[in-house]
C-alpha cells in the first residue's frame, strides 16, 4: 500500500510539473506582415491546381513604396522569407520553360518595369542570400498605375487565354506576370 501511495505521489508531481511547463509557454504576437497564399485556379471546387504562391504581406504604414522597394535592387517580393511559387505542372515564363516545382520569386523594381526572377534557391530569408547563378528565368514586365491604393502588398492569379497571370499590387503600382501552359 505504501508503494502504491508513493507511486501516486510521484505521478502526481510529474503531472503537476508537465502542467506548469505547458502553461509557461510564451507565444509570439501576430506577425506585422502576415503570410498569405494565392492559388490558380482560385476556385476551391477545382481540386487540381496549376500554381500556388506563398508570401508575406508588408504594409505601407505611411511610408513611400520607393523606400520599401528601392529601384534597381533585388526584392524578395513581399516581406520576411522570400516569396515561394510552386508550379504543379510545367509552364513558361516568357520563352523559358519552367519545370513543375517550387521556386523563390524575386523582383527588381524600376519606374516603368519590373524584372521578374524565378530562382531555384528556396527556404531563404529575404533577398540577403540571393544568388543570380541560381536563376531559372527572368522576364521584364511593364508597370501600370491604378486609381486605387493598396495598403498591404497583394497577389492574385487571374485567367489568361493561354495560361494565367500573377498580379502584384501595392500602393498604386500594378504588375502582371504572364505564365503560359
């Protein structure tokens, strides 16, 4: 009987220790640039997807877009980790064939165009370790200006006659990246 009481006391003490440890966990607050994703096709009733992009959404917060995306410098196309785009089947960016797989999506902003870069390095933070020798494709696309300003950087896919377009928008800047099948 003494042995059973002793074992019960030890089990209770261990359980109490686990409970205290679980309650002591500290969880971080919400990310100021929350992660988001865009799918193509975006209709959830269509189970077979062509592409998915995962990115973080920085916000202007009174800052100039040119301050956040300096002209002529490689940008991670979002915040935090470099944006990643996954193709579930082969596509083309311009005339370059892109094999199904996951790539980092970088851009080089300029006043009138953006250079779009697909890079084989993945799971990287920002553009700090960007290496041009890992580029799979590059394409220059025009910049357009919209009437409406977007506070948070946003991406959305739309259908095109022969593929899809990944649309980037932030402030009044709009960029359309065409992918063909």
